[in-house]
């Protein structure tokens, strides 16, 4: 049975997620950016329980509310070893392991680059991927700790997922990413046309106050410049250009 997913904005540009396994009724939050927002969304859902926090990495905007949410709900917290420096984890997760939410099984993939220990959660059966700050719609995370080679390999692993996979990013960065993508030379006229049309849709959604997330992996494989980089060196050049881009 597919997950129920509730997406909500919090902080300045984060997205929070509450997800429910329909078969068992078990509920998880993906990361813990903002306790009042998480608890308000939980109350609005009517789900009346929170069993788990699935943490992707240690950055404060993904961990700072974990303790308060656990105090209010009694949930457990699982995540990568790096997050143990800032929150008390009930279980440390590593690459290749799995974590269950009722009958939904998440594969854990280590995706270093943004941080060294970053992980993502893949519901392969349901076609859902909660990717934290590794992959964004038309973009990818900054390299605060990892190397271009690590991030290139991490993105390559995500790019191997089925095209129908829905990508749930942790931030609303899509308009800025679209402006950067449009600034790049694109010799393929058909792809350029598709990017321009997609960018118009993105700008219209943001103008109306609507989210641009989730995105589909197939579309990202076609239009996201970071997924189209042929090798780590090209990726590094592209990432450096994005870091300096002010468009």
C-alpha cells in the first residue's frame, strides 16, 4: 500500500514531511527542522501518533527540533552516525541497511557530499525518495564537507533509480536552480525548449505560492545539469559556477 505523505513549509525555505504507512498506521517525520510546525501538522493530520524521525544529516535545520518532538510524542530517532554529535539516536543507520515503517521498507543509501555522513531513504516499492540536501529539483546540495568526486558518485547512485521515482527534497530552491540552468549553454535545442517550458511552470508555481517539490527523477535526469555532468571534473566545474551564480 502506498505511503500517505504530508508536505509542509517551515523555517525560511525548508520542507517538512510526515509520512504514514497505510497498512499499519505508523507515522514518521523526515528530519526535524521545526517542532511547532511538525506538531501542528501532526495535529492537523488526525494521525494521533508519531513513531519515528528519519534523519538525513546533522545540520541544525534538519535536527534542531528532534529532542522537542521526541519529548512530545515519544518517537524514536534514526539517522547517520554523524548526527549523533547533535541528537541522541536510537539507531545508527549505514549504507545498505533498511528501516521499516510498518509494512513500508526504506533502503538507506549513503550519499556523501553535502556532509560526509548524509543518507537518503528510498521506498523502492512505492517509488518515493526522501533525499534531504543531496539532490534538489534542477540542482544539488552545496559541498560543505565532501568532495566533488563524492557528490558525483552520490548523485550517480540516485540517478540509477527508476524514472518514476518521486524526489522529495528538503528545500524550496527550484526557482534559483532554474535560473542557473537557463544560464548554461545547451546545444540540444529540444532539451533547451523543455527546460524553458519547465522553468516557466516553476516560476508560475512560485509566484502563486505553490511548492515545486516533489519532482520526478526522469525529468531531473533530462534537465538537471548536475545529473547530466559526464564526470566528476565536469561536475566540480558546474558546482563551482553555481556557488558563484547570482542570477
